[in-house]
C-alpha cells in the first residue's frame, strides 16, 4: 500500500546540516561519520520535533497538523447503498512523533532508503455525505475522526546529482512508499442526529470501505506536498551543506 504521507518523516532525515542558512539546532551528519545511522536518527528526531512550527530556513512548513482542503470518498452504487461522501478541512496530526527506525544512504548513487515508525496519525475533518441507504434519501454533515495506529513506512528515494553555481545538488528522481498500518479506527459524530438508524447505516457502509478508499487518496495528496518540500530543500542547499564530506 502506498503511504506517501509518511514520507514527510523521511524528508526530515534528509534535511539537516550546518551552514549560515540552517538553524543552529539542526544536527549535522558528515558522510564519513562512522556512526552516521545514530547521528541521522537523532537529527531526524530534532527536525520532527519542530512539526508545530516547521523550519522556515529549510522551507519546511508546519506539519502538525498537515492541512488538506478536500478528500473525496466515492462509494458509488453497490447494492442497497448509494453513497457519495467527502471530507473537507482535513487536519492530520501525529507525524511529528515519528521515529527513524533505519536508514541507508548511498552518496555515490543517490539511493536513499529509510524506515519510519509513527505511533498514531490522527485525522479530523468535516464530513459530508449524500445518497440513498435503506431506501432513504439523505444529505448530511458531521465531524469525522480517524486514528491510524502503528504505522510503518518504507521509503525509497532516488536522487540525481547536478551542479548549480559550482556546487553539487540533489534532485528527486524517483520515490516509492510502502506502508503498513496496524489499525484504522473511524468515528462519525453529529451525522443525522435526528435519525439514529440512518446514522448507523451510513457509518456501517463507510466502515467497510473507508480505509481502502481513504488511504490512497490521503497519501497521493500528501505525496505532492512532500516531494515539493524535498525538491525545495535540496534545491536550496548544496549536498556538501546537508551532508559534509
Ligand atoms: C489514537 O490511538 C492511539 C493508540 O490507541 C492513542 O494513544 C491516541 O490517543 C489516539 N489519538 C486520538 C486523538 O484519539
């Protein structure tokens, strides 16, 4: 399963260094550091702890929460259920509590692989649904809450090297995400408050499919955001600044 959302975590591991352009609290990991993995894990933790405010110097915007305008969950027509649902004003919390479990960077080839563990990603949004269930037409709104727990993400990036103003930079050439989620619990509130049966029927219809429908949509939306940030960081800082030789 794709899980580009959590690549934000990997991006942080890529984003450290010491130069006048970088904040002093960001830990630098030299390429020749004999214990570079420990260094990167620590650096990763520092960058991610800044999720609430982001790191403007590195073009990392706040990511706790991550904000999304709109996600569609189209259930379409299936048997007795005809449901068209969407989430708006989506907020995702929890990426900042991620830890880097392993990392492997090849500075020659540009291969960049890491594994991240996120204890919980919490999603809050306005929910709107219309359609037909149990022969009842409905059109309602409510609050949607989702909690993905035990999220393990494998990220594979390939970077291409190029020269800008006489310095080596990295450019994102390819990305691949593989994500396993232990549990995804959802909760709908205030939906058809005056009709409990309908509320339960809609929730039951969603429960079956929402994880399958929602996850790829979330991760695809975030992929764009994340890859944009990665591109900016490596465009702004030469590789020698991010990873001194
Ligand atoms: C999400 O689930 C985890 C694990 O059960 C829990 O610790 C956390 O408080 C939950 N978050 C929210 C906002 O419900």
